[in-house]
């Protein structure tokens, strides 16, 4: 017994020791794993462009620039010179990115509008598979929300639009302010939006008031207006002929074949939907802009000539809740003649109804403004580089909220009157 | 490409006629000089009359025409008038959006005067007839003492090829190394002379020469530049074929302020393959080695030039970056098939065209390479602050034929095969190979 009892006691002791040793080993393994996990950069956790453009998150973006380059960026903000830098998001960083000042009306030396190209200095370099992004300084929008809400409405209505999210931007560890991260319009955008990476996309540059009149048969008249973002090295004839044809057809005097001719070079339905959304959100500087057409890209599939519009820069939306849905429509040569056709006019009104329904349904537009405002307000208030004061921000958000609440009914009322 | 323009066929025909006229004119002059006496048999008085157009007497102002139109004003001043026109017809196989690379190019229309003052000083003033920066050599050389002093605007003493007059080049274009890495002309003062077997030049210049100077305010170039060159003719006193051999070493040093450097890489016909988008700051140093040997109708030349430009404080964190390095070399050889002595110049044929011969014919070949790079540890990129710059280079082989119908006319044809090593979109090295051909007609007084 004794010996058995001693044996049992010995076994228990050995078992305890073994368990203790096992626990120690487990603890060591756990600690080791924990250390490993801690050491692993967050980049190792797979991130995608969807994460970067997730609008429900306020991101932190950090850029590191040479101090003299940063000063030069501020001093020479009107130039398009690229400066080398390092870009970091969620612990994932990429070096030798190219950073330049960007924007037209929003370009300034205080709160820099920035374009970041990942592949300019290192060909083929990508960040999350992206070639570049735009960091919009939200300079002209006191609410800092207009663009992202408008783009969300475009997307809700099935229209191609760049993805956007918000970020606090730090350059050399100094807070620069609240920015919008905007997807660039390039072959990757075409691939995502149209499944057509080989398509043509051209950025429209505002040079003077242009209302869709015929610029002439010389393609050189179109090259400063439309800058190719894909097929940059292709012959001007291939790139620009369909654009020249569009404006040629749109300005022909014959009524019998006019519509057929325009339809060959313009996706009329998509065009009207684009304009309907702009008119719904009372866009000041779009296709029916106060100074002619502005802020759009032209997309053309690789295999046909029918062109579509992609919206850009919506800082001037939500201007006037009472704005007419036909505001400046007649100024535009193409729109004026398109809406002269009763069936297209009716289609346009139906599209406006769809806009109102999409905005009012489940108070979607109001809720979009509300949750985005909640997301950005602390960072916007902390942004000392912004053009507007914090009171302006609060007032701007309040105006957007009332616009979101009242606009659908006002538009529906206008549609009823138009019929 | 400045100075280059496309011309219509009618313009080409007009230019062709002008060249033929000039050619005929100088052939006629040449023939007048030679006739009616056989070589070496003309009476002295006849030579004097023929050369001066009159009888020269001591202290008088006389005009003569031998190699150049020359005006002697008494014993105090002698003026040699010079003019040169060069027209190129060229075709490049390089695929580029720059159509100006092909076509007809009036490469040079240059006039000048060189002379002697009281036998103690020489001078030269030369300028292009058009262009933004028309002045070429404008200098005075005081030669009263064994150490001569030269001041004004002239070429810095670095590179044999660069310091060879464009009229006397073996090939239509200078070597890549001389064109892109040698400094060229600047304003300065230089002491030079010979001591036994050694020739020397040491000078100080306002800038780093105009070869690389970019015509933009965004690029920076070397400031005050010190330059020196020592050439040894080790067999100068011998009677052997080695008598003409010379070897030399040269250097320049200057400081470049912070900014985009101005050193660039271009192919023979001017296609850019390395653009000055790299930030530099600090010392710029050149070191060059040269060799020339011209036994009989042959010549062999070789040069190596290395240029280093510091990049102090140009890192992202203001640290120093490895210097931007450039290097170029060439080896060339020529052979005058008609037997003239190369050291005396093939441009003075023994039997000119229409005077019992067909002029002098020379063939030659040159191989060369020009490279740009920066060694370091880090990512290869094209950023202005790139730590590592991928090696970019141009390797070229030139085959040439020169025809000198007479003293004043030269026709050159060059076939150039080039191989550019440049970064591809994904920063791998890619090679572009192409041929170019150039025909040059030169008329020089």
C-alpha cells in the first residue's frame, strides 16, 4: 500500500510537474505568438481598396516629405511638380511615391490639395493595387460633405462615380486637416465600374465657357479640353475623333437624323441621368454649370463610340433647395435639343423622380448627411487649415440636412408642374 | 530641338544648289591657285601676286587669300577671316514623338576673325549667325612669355575631342562623352604653355561651361570652376612613328548649388535618354584621360571622362545621398586612304578634285559608351531624391567616310548604331537598339 501510495503520490507529483511544464511551454508559446503578432505589421493583414475607400471609417493618412520639398509645395502650389514622399495608411507604407499640388479653384498654399501617384517614380508600384489617389482638401465646401454625399447618390442610382472616404492627413506628423480620399479615374476605375479596363477615359479641362457648340473639325481644338487618362500614347485621331463627331452631330441643323447621329456618339440615357442627378442636387459647376460645362470625365468603351459621363468634384452641389430642375438646361446645345423630344423630356422627368425616390426612401439622403457629419465633425473642427470657420462648418452641415430633407418634395412638385 | 526645322523639297533643292555653288566656287579658287605651274615650280613673284592680288610691301595694308582671307595692317595687326557652314541630312531609327530628329538641319552658320597683334598677342572672335547664345570663342592670348595667358570666353581645357574644332572632327558628331560630360566654353582666364615634353593649361572660369547648361531657371550648374590639363608627348624629340603620340590628364572642380542638376544624356542625334531630374548639391568633379597617336595616314584616339556630382543633404531626411555618377569613353581610329599625313590634316588633299585627283578620302570607326548611375542601398526609382539610380547608358558604334574634294569642302557620311539602356515602366533595364545615318556637307574658309 505504502509503496503503491508512494508510487501514486510520485505519479501525481510527476503529473503536476508535467502539467506545469506544459503550461509554461504553452505560456511561452502564447507569449511568443503574441510577440509575433505584435511585431507583424498591420500591412500583413490583407487590406483592399474597399477598405481604403470605406466611407464609414475616418482614416489616418501619413505622408512624409523632405522638409524643403514641403515648403516648396506650399510656396509653389500653382505648379504641378511632383515631390518624392512616403505614404502610410494603417501601418502599411510605400516609399518613393510622387506627391503634387492639385485642383483648380480649390488649389491653395495653405491647405494643399494633393495628388499621390504610387507608380510615377517606380513604374509598376502599387498601393493596395492602386496607381494613385487624390487627397481632396474640401476647400470650397463649408460642410465638407457635399462631394462625398453627391458621389454616394450617383452610386446609389447606378451611375459610375469615384469612391470616396474621409481621412485625417498628417504630413511629417503634423495634422493638415480633414481630407477626402478620392479614387482616381483611370483604367482600374474603368475595370471596376464598367468591366472595361481597355476603355478610353478623358478628363475635361475648363478653358472657357463651353456649352456644347462645335469646336471645329481640327482635332487640335479638342486636345487642350480633353486630356486622355488611358491610351495616352495613342494617335489623336483614335482618341479624339469620336469626341469631334459627337459635337459635330450635336450641332447639325437637320432634325430628321439629329437624334440618331448624337445617339451614335453619346449614351443619351446615361447622359440624361447624369444631368438629372446634378439638377436634383442643385450642382452649380457641372454639365449645366454657371460657366458652361465642367467637372466631368468622358468614358468611351474600347469597342464602340457611345460615350458616357463620369462626375468629378462636387464641392459646389447643394446650392439652392428651391433650384429649378431645368436650370440652365437651355444653355447647353445638346441638352436643349435632347429635351425637345417629348419622350426624352419624359424620360428626364422620370429620372428626376428616381432621384427623389432614392433620396427620400427611408430618408436615405438625410441619414447619409447625418452619419457622415457625425463621423467628420471632430476632425473638421480640429482642422485649422480649412477656409471656413467651425461655425461655418456647423451651419453648412445644417443646411445640407435641411436640403436633404426638403429637396425630394420640391423636385417632385416641380415635376408635377412640368407635366 | 533648337535650330532644326523641317524643310520642303523646294527648300532642299535650293540649299543643294547653294552647296553646289559654294563647292564650285571654292574648286575654282583652288584651281586658279594651282594653275598654270606644276607643284613647286611657280616663281616666287607669281606666288606673291597670286596670293595677294597685288605686290605686298613692308608696312602697307595688304589683303591675301591662302587658307583664309587675311588682312595685314602694317606689321602690327593681322586678321584672318573665317566662315563655316554645315548642313546635315539625317534619319534616326529612334521611335520618338520628336519629328525634328529627322530631316535637314543647318548645324552651323558661323563667322569669325582671328588675328595677331604686334606679334605678342593673338585673339579670336567667333559667333553663330543665329541662335539664342551666338557667341563662341571671344578671347585674347598674350604670348610674350613662356607662360602664355589667355582671357575671355573659350573652351575649358578638358577633353581632346571637345577641344577639336568642329571643322576638323573625324566624325560628324563629337563623342557622347565629350558632348555631354566635357564642360565646353565659359568665361575665364588660363595660363598655358609648354615645358619640354609637357604642355599644360590651368585656368579659372566663371562657370562650369555651356555644354550641359540647361536653358531653364529650375536647373543648376557649377559655379566658379577650376580646370587643368597636362599633356605629355614622350617621343616628341624622336624621329620614329611614335613621335606624334600624346597622353594627357585633365580635371575640373566646381561647386553646384542645390537644385536639379544639368548633366543630361542624349544619343548621337539628340534623343534624350537621361533627363536632369535628379537633385544635386555639392562638389562637381571631372577627371579625364586622353590619348592620341597619328602615325602616317592613321590615327588612334581614346578618352575617358568621369564626372561625379555630390548630393549633400538631398535625402528624404536631409541626409546625404550617394553621388550622381556619369562616365563616358570612346576609342576611335581613322585611315586616310589617299595617303595624306593625318597629323597635317586630311583637309588639305595632295590631289584636289579637278586638279588631277579626287581629293582625300578617309574612313574611320568609333566605339563609345556614356553612362549615368548612382550606387546605394535602397529602392531604385526615378525620384529626384532617389538613393539608387538605375544605370542608364548609350553604347554606340559609328562608321564614317570623309571626302575632302579640296581645301574648303568636306562631305561626311556616318552610320551610327546605338544601344540605349534605360529603365522600363517596372524599373527593369530595357534595351533599345537603333541605327541612324547622317550626311554632312561642310564649307569652311
